[in-house]
C-alpha cells in the first residue's frame, strides 16, 4: 500500500526526481516506485546487524547510521519519508519524528508503520524479561518457518525478527501508539490521510499465532479495556500541508 501511495505521489511530479528517506533502513525493504527516477537515502541506528542489512540493500543511493537525533537530514529535502517499524524500537522517538517532519517537503508524505504500545501485544512485548522475550520471538518464529535460524535475514518486510534473527528492541515510547500519533499530528499541523490497524505481527508467528492471540486477549481482558487485542500494529499515511500556516480541523 505504501508503494502505491508513493507512485501516486510521483505521478503528479512527472519532471521531478523523487527524494525518498528510508527511515529505519536496517529493517525490512523499501518502496517500489516502478520506473520513476528517485534518490533514496537510508537512516537508522548503528548496530552490527542493522549495518549489515543496510549495506546489502541495492535500492539505497546513500545511507547514514548513528544517533537519529544527529544524522544528516537536510530541511525540506525529501518528498517521502518511509518509517517502517522504527518509532516503536528507538528512544527519543518524538524528537526523531520532528526531524523527519522538518526534512519533509511541504505536501510530502510520511508513511509510517509501527507496533502499538497500547495493545496487549505491545504490553506483553515490553514487559517480558529480555531473555524470555528473545527466546519466545526466536523459538516461535523459527517454528513458524519465518526464518531458518539465528543469523538468517528474512526477506519479508514484515517478518517479526530483525536482520540478525533477533527481536526488535522493545522501547515503545508513548508516541508509539495510535493515540500518541493522533496527538502528535494535531500538535504539528499534520494530516492523517489514511489510518489502518492489523494483526500482522501476531499472524507472523504462524501456527503459534493462536497461542499468541489467546495470550493477548487474556491480557486485554485483565486490563479492563485499557489495552486492546484487536490489533498489534498501526499503518498511517500522513501528509505535510503545503502551507505551513494551514490548520488541520
């Protein structure tokens, strides 16, 4: 869906090379813009696994790894910022998002997908002890056939494990939630054009997904409505207004 929205955006700029920022380039795959001329820059945190995955991506024209609060992001440079499973796994997520928005051209697209901290899955994922969490993600995912074993790199963009076969960091700051992003967009004058929820992360556990789903529903029930088991991640298509003084009603 993100690739389709990116192509629709590019269609209206036939003489322009599309500048894309792959925010979270060490996780998953990029956008498919077809034959449209583009320049793709990747940014992410700097870990050995992320660096190995990023260096192997042929779709990146340039990339910068390090502290996302300081890596190069020129203002109003990019037509599209693609942040795929990033803000739920990094610290200082609101400040990082501010940098993405500042780097986005007026009228540009911010395409985001992340695991929601306000779900039962997000709660369980962040409260499990580190050793138990790593064991659960790796054993369940390996048995589901998503990855053949530690060290394998999944080809699917939505595979549950990271590029080195380990689970993503469970940071889950407040903004990594549907309500958090709705608040953020109102405060920054951004427009949420499309909003979707899904259970893809739970489904990625294959034949064990019923167990994971049952656990999430039990946790949601004990939370008395504070947490939901109806989804595990959020997909958002966000537009930056052409006019910075425009108000989003």
